[in-house]
C-alpha cells in the first residue's frame, strides 16, 4: 500500500511551495559527496516540516471540507486513507522541479525527530491486541465510574433525605447538581492540561484526586451539614473532570481514524449506562446492607486500583522532560479564569433559585456576573489567546450542531433520570434496591445502542444518527410526563427506560467521533473536553431549571387541592413522610419538570432537522458525497423531491 501525501497551500491566494528535487529519491550521479550530504540534510528538514506542521496548518486554515466528518464510507477503509500536509521549504541552494508538486511517497520521508505529542506514537504501532483491549478497558473505566459516582446520590435519594432531614426538593437536587457542575466545568482546562503535560499524566492524577475526595466526602457525614456535603460532592467531581477528556484523548491518539477508533469510542459510550446502573445498584446495596458512606470509601479503593493499572497499561511516560528545541507549554490562564468562573456562577444561580426564589437579589447578581464572565471568555478566546481552551474559530458548523444537540438532549436526560428515581421511590414507595432493578434494563439496551453507533454512523452519517438520538430523548421523556400514578411498571415506565439509552449511547459516541475527527491529533484533549463539558454541565443546569419549574408546579398542585403552600420551610413535612393525598400532589408536580425535558429534547430534534436540511443543500466539489448526503438523496427520492 502506497500512501500519498498531497501538498496544499495554507492560503488560497498563494501557490503551493514546490517540493525539492532530492525528496523524490532521484539520484544524480554527477553530485559530489558534499552535495549528496547536503541533499540528505534538506530531505530531513523538509520531512520534519511536513510531519510537524501538518496538524497546525489544517487547524488554522479551518478548511470546512477537511473538518467535515459525516460518515464517509470511503474514509472508513484504511487502505484509502490519505494524509494531507503542507511542506514549506526555504532552502535556496536547491532548484525545485515543477513536477514534484503533485505527490510523494510517505515512506520516502524520514521519521520526525520530535513526536507530535508527549505520548510516543511508535509505542501504539507495536501494541498487541491484548494491550489495546486493556487500554480501552482502562479508558472506559473513567466514564464508568464518572456516571457511577453521580448515581451515588441519585439511587439512595430517600436514604439521604432521611439522614439529613430534608424538607424541600431544591436542597436534595444539590447533591447531584454539585457533582455534575464541577465535572462539566473543569473538563475544559483538564483537556488542555492533558495536551500540555501528557494525557497519561493528568489521567493518573485524576484517579488520585477522585480517590482522596471520595474518602473525604464519605467522612463528611459526621457534621450532618448539607452545605458541607454538597461542597465535598463538588470537589469530588473534579476527579472525573480530569479523567474523562484525557481518557477520550488517549483513545483518539492511540487508534487511527476509522473502524478501530469508532469502536473504541462506542465502547466508551457503552460504559456510561453500565456505570450508571452499576453505581446505582452498588450504592443501594451498600445503603441497605451496610451504611451509605461506605459507597464513597469503596469507590476510593477502586480508584486507587484503576490508577495503578493505568500506569502499567497506558503507553507513554508519566513524567516528561521538555524535548530539545521545543518551547515550554503555555496555558490560557485568563480564558480559564473567566470561563470556569462564568460557568460556576451561572450554574449556582440556576440551582439555588429553586430554594430562595428568583426574586432574591444574589440570584440575579450571580447570574449577571456569570454571563459577563462568559462574554469576556469568548472575547479572549477569539482575539487574545494564543492557545485557547476552546478553538472557537477552528470548529466547523458540524461541531456546533453536534454540541447543540448534546446540550438539549442531555439536559433533558438529567431531568428524566432524577425525577424517575423520585417518582419510583417517593411516590410509588419502592425501595432503592427495587428501583435499581427496575432501571437495570438501561445497561443492556445501552450496550446495544452504543455498539450500533459504528454501523449507523457509517451508513447514515452523524446528522441522522443524532436525529435518531434526539427522537429517543423526546419519546422517553414524553412517556414519563404522561404516566398515570397507579399504572403498571411494565407499560410506560418500562418503555421509557428501554428507549432512553438509545438517546444517550447514540448521541455521545457520534458527537465524540465528529469532534475527534474535526481537530488535529495534538488537540484531542480539547475535542474530548467539549463533548464531556456539554454532557455534564447541561445535566446540572437542567436540574436547576427543572427545580424552579417543579417548585411552581408543586405550589399549583397544592392550590388546586385546597392546601396552603405558603408555609415556612420548617413546617413542611419531611420528604420521607407520606401524608394522605400527598402522593397525587407530588406526581402532579413531577409532570412540570418532565414536560420541560420534553421541550428540551424537542429543541434537539429541531437542531438535528435544521442541520440535515442544511446538509442536503451543501455541495462539496472536492470530496465524494458523505453518508448523510447520500441518505438525504435517498429520502428525497422516496418522497419525490429534489435533494
């Protein structure tokens, strides 16, 4: 197989620089030994320019056709893979030949002296199949324990409400929202830190942080302070924030574009529902048989074990020295400060509003300050940051479409899951363990949908796969919003539980595949950060907005039944209490958040449809039609319209 390297220009107005004659491996018998030695030096210089400048040039040029990844069948075949790079040769001692502009063989070029990243690419090529499987398992454990850690306060929700003597839903939601808030917020700088210092290094540090803070969170029970426990949950979430983007980046760097990478990302997506189910079952068992803080302490032990395995299994070194001739890594400190501050302030306002009301002065103040910080973050990233946390200019429309769908869909998913557990445990009176058994089908259907993503992306394209995922979000939320109080579990509740994994496990891998292919190899941490940030941050924000809607729905339900809701918080019944007639009021109040989840998922459907319609009109003259475009043509042919 002979892979061809096409030379392109970084600007449309400038002609491509011609390649030097010696790179074509053409021998000149009349050349002296000094001239031949000079030719070898020039070959190495030109080759190093090709290898080291290729990712940066593709990223800065922001060619939409190169960034576009919508499931081209031909791109899946490794035998047709091509590498595009720019060779800039400034040597004036050699005369170029015009015929050399067309193509050269990659195997005639020497290997670069400095690797493209801190991980050693040569170690990837020599990995055995068993080593690759171990790498995927270790990377997937990050997503597995991330969602498992979130469910530590979702499955035993009534156990925690009883221990902390909680009387309102707004306080109870903070236990899960605080965790998701920091996971979604600190993922952005974590991905950049991985690009700078090595993804393996940050990955191992993430396991250490996750273990230590899990121990501290478990011991916070002694104070019986709700605020302290919520703060510990927020700090615990920084551990998965370090793990998830660097795990995805390790998969993106160690597997080539095509079937292997798509399969690795699909396995990563399947680890999500498996971890959520396992975390819920494990936490419920511990709360029932031992004591709920033990779930945090046992999680810490698991984190230490997986962290030790990461040191052995993952390729590359943990501690790196700066390569000769390479500038020290830079970090976007101002972008990190404004971005992280803005995300935390906005999230705090949204999740605190259900407790104190939107009329409270500090809710408005923190919300406005948060939006001001986000505005400053956008200005810094677009105009001042040399190495931005988010490459806003380098992302194509396909990436923004995918992130928009992820934000709407996963925001609705967080609402669906949290209020489903409340409905089953508080309204229907099921135990935490029985509730976990009722939600366990998520794991089985989740694996099926995650592994089918590879085939669906290849046949339909990312746009149609994302549309299918958004429709699943919509149907799953609508089934719960309309569920009667005393209906059997096996009708609407069961259908919703087996449909929703299709939404989660189609959308996450599809968006990850798209952004991983849209950004160069040295920015895989940023690509992973964007998807994971949207998933976790929108879950937290969705819970905050749903909390405000739930509070208003609860007040309206109380008024309709002739009860006064204007009573002090201390006089409200405990959430674990079940006075007569309160079950009907509670299920009525849950419909408000569920219908809000329906609205969010419907927005995701509209975004996916708009992108498909735009994709039908898009003309790519330099590349063959993508899978999404071919699917659009088939559908247009069936309905008798022009694509």
